[in-house]
C-alpha cells in the first residue's frame, strides 16, 4: 500500500518537475542580421520549410523573408489588399490568412475571403469566400486534421462586436460549418492546438465605442475537445492578462509571448508557459524588448519573434528579431 501511494506521488510530482526544468537555461537574444524587414504591427510570422515569412500588417507591405541559416532578410510580393489582425496558418506549404481585417483604426472591417500566399512562387491568390454572417477579424485560427478552425474575433475593428463564434472550414470541399460557441468572447487572440484539444489563452474584449481601451484584457483559459465536441474552462488563469501576444507550442507547453495591457506603458516582455498536462503556468526568460502585435515561429527547437510595437498603442514599431535558445 505504501509503495503504491509513493509511486502515485512520484507519478504526480515528476511531470511538474520536468516541466519546470525545461527551458530554465534558455534566454532571449537579439539577432544580428543582413538586410532588414519592414517594421510593422498586427501581422504574423510563419515558417515554411526552412524559411520564415513576415506577412501583413497595416498598409500594404511586401512579404519579408528570413533565412535562419544565414540570418539574411529578402523581399517577397505585396498582398493584393491590406491584411491585418489575423493568425496565419501553414497548410501544404502555403500560408492561409483567415479572420483578417482591413482598413484603419478603430473601424477595421473583416475581409470577405481567405487570402493565400505561396512561398515557392512568391504569389498571392484569393481563396474561398467566408460566409457573410460569420465574418470577423482578430480571432484565432488553427488547423486540426486537415481542417481549419476559426474561433472568436470582433465584427467592427476595435469599436465593438466581440463574438464567441466557432467555425470549421474544409479546404477540400470549401464547406463552412458552424460549431458550438466558445465560452468567452475575445479578440486580438492566438489559438493553439495540443493533441486533440484547442486552447484559447489571453486576448481582449475590445470596445472603443465605450472608451474602454485596454481595460478588458483576459486571463481565462478556454479549452475545446475535438473528440467530445465540448468546451471547458481551465481552473487556472493566465498570471499576466494581455492581448496582442504570440503563441508557440512545444510538446505539452503553450508559450504566451509578450503582449500589451493597460497596466503599463511599455509592451509586455513576459513569457508565461501553460503546461496542458499539469494545468499550471510558469515563467521563463523575458524578451529583450517588450512587444505586441508581432509574430513568432518555432524552428529546430528555437523560438524566433519579430516586429510589433514597443509600447502600448501603435508606436514605436520595432526593428529587431529575437531568438529564444540555450
């Protein structure tokens, strides 16, 4: 009986110890690069094969391409329209932009179609139309088993209209399916998938109409189980509520990187990690420069983050790329 209890106790403690030991020797460093990217915000950063692509943002800005082997930036094609406030995803070596917006603050409008960038040909094309009654921007987008999932967002820029909507898109058939609503309305959010579950952490309920600014940043952790088709709220909360953060998944860990809130003028440099097995948050090394509204990628065990804004609001635009490694 004592041995059984001890084994159970060790089984509970070891995963926690292993989780906290990971990344304890990692730090963030600013990379020296050749060439430059165009500083921007409300964009995203993705890896396709062995190169990274910085896409979108306010205005119509060319794609910036980064080679992590040489630390060299080069230029790609401009998108056909302004695309901002989206979570980009990679599918079959192409970059898909769903839940994007276009236009100026505070009334950015949801984009009617999916936009797709092909890195091999350096070309953009217009994809399937998003149903008119489900269009919104600044929500989370993930891929699970060859289908796209678009969750939450906002109808009218930063003005009003946060939604809890959850939709599935089948790229083979072009069919959209409405799913059960998420528990918490939020925008400026990035979603993550670990195993058979989708996670929503951080974000905000933007409402410039009521002059709330950054008052409604969120700490709630909402979890959707693809197998059961149900949402649940985790029992823990994000220690540092914020929006405009990046999200990276490494095994059972979800990294919540940087962001902004009304608690400080400078953008957050905190990196907090949620472990889905232990249902706990822990802190790892902070960024050199606080930032929000940029992007991050995972490549060969290292996290790279780039662009965004150094203070809350829209300036200054940052010109650095940082890497998290030993």
